[in-house]
């Protein structure tokens, strides 16, 4: 059974840092494109970042997080990460990890999400 | 950057057909996916590659994509279909892009 379980969310002050984790079971993350998608309270889905299913060196970021967020993975732990720094109030959202086979197939499995709140 | 536009809301009577549109420049040249999201839940893909339904998704969900518009059609809409629906495409410059979402009300 495929499962994606996010963790690491919480309350953080503006300018602070946080690391999100996505523990995966049921498939090998290095063979898929893995993504982070966020959703601010009451708002729509917004793509955040992607890491390709190769050697893990190919990554992509939304302009709004470029230079502040870093996506990575640990193949041995089959876990995806999102390191977030210089956090802003507008980064407040539920963060989902999701799997994509390729650009045509969509995000076919999602985690339950973890809430990040940036506030003083 | 690439953008997708959806109507904020669509209403439909039970048993009728609901159509939700998604517009983007030359969208027909890209593959479109559709997601259903119910309150407090994670999104679920209901259509991928424009018109394919994943296993377990009712056949009343169908999709099309041509020109600048993709359409999600729900035939014989049921009360359980009430949810937010998002279109999604992939663009080389923007990567994954979502539409703003459409709230489907069944009344």
C-alpha cells in the first residue's frame, strides 16, 4: 500500500526555519518525481518544488520560494524533505508531498499534509 | 509564467451534468489533470492525461482538452461530488501549475 506521511510542521516566527519530512512506503521515491504543494487556509493549491527521479540533483522551485526553500531526499530512508528558511507570514499553509510519474500523469498519491504557521 | 483560469463556482442539480472549465494559452498542447478536494481532505486525482480516469474513480467523471480550454464533466452528479475541483498542467517554464479551483455545489 502506498503511503506518504508528512511531519515537521508547526508554529515558527517570521525569519525562522523549519524542515518538513515526507516518509514514504509502498514505492521507491528515487524512481518518481516527488513534489511539495501547499495550500494556504481557505485558498487553492500552489506548487512549491520538485525533485526528479534520477540522481536527485535535478530540482525545481516556484519563484516565491526560490533561494529560501530546498528540496532533497534520503534514498536509504525513502524520505523526502523540504528545508524552509527566511519564512514569511505568506508561507503559512498546509504542505503536502505528492508523487508524480511524469509530467503527463498528474500527482497520483498525496500525503495528509502538515500545517506550517508563520507568526510572531 | 503559465497560468490556468477556472470559474470560482459552479452549481448543478442532483442527477444533472456539471461542467467545469479550465483555460490557458494553448492548453490543448499540454496534458491536463483534474483533482477533487473535499473539506479537510487531501486532493484526489479524478482525471489525468486529459481524459483518463484512475482506478476507482466513477465513470461519470470525464475530461476533454482542446484549443485553450479543458473541461471536466460530471454526468449524473451526486451529492457526494460536492467539492473543490482543480485543473493542473505542466509547463516547461513554470513546472506544475494549478488553476485557482472551482467550488462545485450540488443543490
